[in-house]
């Protein structure tokens, strides 16, 4: 079937499901299975140059709940254990992920519970957050988002590329860019890379993986370790199923790999509930702020997910090294478990000569 037929299928689906198609491409018909190249071409043809604009008020209650989920009882020196931070409180780096969460009803989600905006066509419906880059405006140029601000989010499709590997087969790599504009101008650019792999048949999973043997029961925990020979502290983390559920709720993320054990194990093939990539991204930013930033956030972070982590597992964030680059000092930060790199990142700081 030629690619023009794919567009005709999409037009037929539009007549039946117009509201979903307005929000983003989500071709779910099983009558046609596009190749990765066709799915990528469709996205580029229909969404390149188009932006989705949304507006939202930065609510202090949402910020408070995210901080409490992360085990924090203060923000910007304010006690938020019993109430939200005051209007004007800056949103910590990465905490914007609790805002501008997906819209739509449950009927508009994928079978796995994921939002389908900018999705590739069937069978490439299994979305994974692969990495990205965040860059904050310099002090005095755009400033941080703050509680009480009216903010505009502008989202556009940057690229859609067909990929293939011997182990995973065909897939589609989709890159999206989000800009967040506050009262003082552009505050943050958030580039996200998603990988879409072929869907799995929820009724025919050939095996159930062995349960984890290194998972610990109990509440989530975050603490720093000072060990002989280490130049910088190492941060030890563990996330409970409750912690993952609360983060899913705050980010309005319905992906079942984070809270539904039967789906996670029997359909997706994971041995336990998966720790969110964005949650580890926030943890990386908090680690850099506390250890290297003297309480201030960085200029940018580039990151890439490498291997999954599961609820109950103990893992660590550490500084792997410092490098001089054309943009200044770069910190290489790693998320690791038992020597396996699960996420790697590069963090750059703002020029110290720039004043707020």
C-alpha cells in the first residue's frame, strides 16, 4: 500500500474521531500497519511548521504537592509542609513538568495509558521517553517561572525519523520542542525525544519476567552519602510504588508501566514498576543544584535514558567528571545502579558574570 493510502485512512478516521485528531495524530486503526518510514513521513507532512499553544496559571498547590512527593518540605526557604508557597516563588528547575500536563479524556489515551498527541501511526504506539535537553534563559533575560504567573506553552514537532536496530527492529524517533513564555519573556526551552516502538499484543505475552530480588519495601527515600575518596557526595535514591503513583498523578501520566503491575510484567515484560524518566531528570537537577550550584539551577541539561529502574531498587546519582567546553564548565552526572548507567547527563552553568 502506498503512503497516499495512509493519508486516506487518516481522513476516514478523522470523520469518526475528529476531536482526537485535532489534538494530535493518533492513528489507531488496525486495518493498516505503516512502516516506520511512512509513520515518520506522515508526522513531518502534517505537523512540521505547526505549533500547539496552551496557557496556564502557575498554581502554588501543584508545586507544593510535587515538592512533597520528592520528599521536600521547603521551597525557596519557605515551609510548604502545610500549605503552598507564596505568589512570586520561583519554580525550581525541572518542576515545570507538573504543569501543562496532557489534556483529553481516558478514551483518547493509548491502550497503555499514554497521551497520543504527536504519536506515530500503528503499529508504532509504544512510547518511551528517550532523552532531551532543557535550557533556561539567563538571569535578567527571561527569568524563572513563578507562582502566580500566567504562562504560555508553545509546542512544535522538530523531527520524526525512522530508525532500525538488530535487537529492537523498526522504530520512530520523534523530537518535540516546548517553549515556556512568562511575563518577562522566554523562560525555558524544553526539547524532548520520544521513541515509538511496535505495539505489543496484550493477550499473547509469551512469558512473565522473574520478580525483582533486589527491591526493598518501604517509603521512597533520598539521602546523600559521603565516602572516603569521593570528591563529591553521592546521592542515594529509592522510589516506592506510592511515590511513583503520586508522580504519575501530578504529571497526569496514565502510562501503566508506572503503577499497574499486571500490565507492566505481562504485557511490557518489565520485572517491576518503572521509575519515570522525568522523575530522574528532576533528581539530577536537584543534585546539581545542591552539590554544585550553591542552591541555584543550571543553564542547561542534556540527558539520555540508558536502562530502566524499578520501584524498590536502590540507585545513585554521582558526578562522573568536569570538563571545559566552549560554553563553559560541563558537569557529567550519572544515574547508576550496581555499576550500570541508567541515565547520563551533561549540565552547564550560567556565566557567573551575568547578574540577575
